[in-house]
C-alpha cells in the first residue's frame, strides 16, 4: 500500500514538473515568411484546398480590405498571426493567484487572445464566433496543446486562400530551452481536403520589454472614386496565371490540393513541367538576329 502511494506521488510530481512555462517575448526566426505576406496571387501550392476553397480564393480581391468596415479587421487564428514577435503572458486568478490562462498579446491591432488552462469547457455551438475564437490548453508532457473553436471565416494566406467558420485549430507549443516551436493544424471541412499543418520557430528574447501601447485605427475612404455598392472581387472563372508564369510552372501546378502535398505527386509534376516547357519553346519567337 505504501509503495502504491509512493508511486502515485512520484508520478504526479513528474507530471507536474513536465509543464514548462512558455511565457515571455519570442522572436520569430522568419523561416516561413510566405503565409505572412509573400504568397503570390493564385499560388495555392502546399495548401490542401478543395474546389470550393479555390473558387473563393480565385474570386477574392485584396482591395476589399479598403472598405471602411474592413480596414481594421483583425487577423484570424487560422492565419499565421505571429510575425516578428510573439508575446505570451501569464494570467493569474485575482483571488487565488493561480495561473488560469496564457494571454497571447499584441497581434495585429494589439489584439489579445486567451488560452484558458483551468479546465473550462468550450461554449455551445450557437455561441458567438470571434476572430480569435475560444481556446483551451492542456499540458501533455512538455507540450502545451491548444484547441480553438468558434472562429469566424477568414484567411490562411494573404492571397485570399480561405478558412471557414467551420474550421478548428489545434496547436502545439513546444519549448526546449530558449527555443519555441509552434505546430499549427487547421481543419476545415468546407474548404480543405485534409488538415493544413504548418510550423514556426521562435527564439526567446532575454530583454524585458514593456507591453506595447494600444493601437488606434483611423477609418478613411482609401479609394474615394468607387461607385456606391461596389464590392471588390474577381469574376467567376478568373484564372490567376501570373505567379505560375513567373516561376516557370504550368498553371495547373499552382492549384494546390491534397494530392500535390505528397512525394507521389513528383512524377506528375515533372511531366507537367516538361510539357509546359516544350509548349513555351514552341510558342517563343524564332530569333535569328542574336537579340535577347
């Protein structure tokens, strides 16, 4: 009996000690810059979009963010929110002083996102949806696993690749010394053929920095000559071919999808590129004067 009690105490202690504090200011390694500002229009490579997702992305026009009601639109959790830095703060119960949550501070517009650690359940399905959603975290060894629901429709990349309000986000925060790895898994039955998995690495900033001041947005008419009722968009059937031509790929190879994410797709891609290059060579003008 005493041995059983001893083992229970040891296992409990080991489980508690496995929890690693991830609070602090973390600097992004910038190893995956594309989804945070460098994705070309029509470039869906690496994304498991289905036909509905591609259709929505093809018709999206970035000028829609110039509308007055969208100029201060926050970044959604399905999108890579952290850029140059991630500030993670502890949230303490005002009475017990026990930590009940982490606060992810200072996203676009100085927005906050709370990750509850106190075991509270997620709201019912009919509860309000927000840009940050509702997040709860649970320690599994040295990994904080975070589940986020109740999200609004937003984007996963800045070229209009969408994420619907049916999507959920599973994140793993893994710390090793002054290194932090974030694994993000976005599941979306409306726009994805399979979950989207992305990772991002951070390095701890040892400098103690104050919390940034609040941000105030000024809403203005950025494009004053638009006709009343105009909504920026591309017509159905639009083919965004510029990015594919720029990198020397056939347009079909830029469309993403589940099949294109796996090594088995390489022979198909090589054949497509070979045929595309042959077509481009036949269409190129026959220059005999030595000009370029």
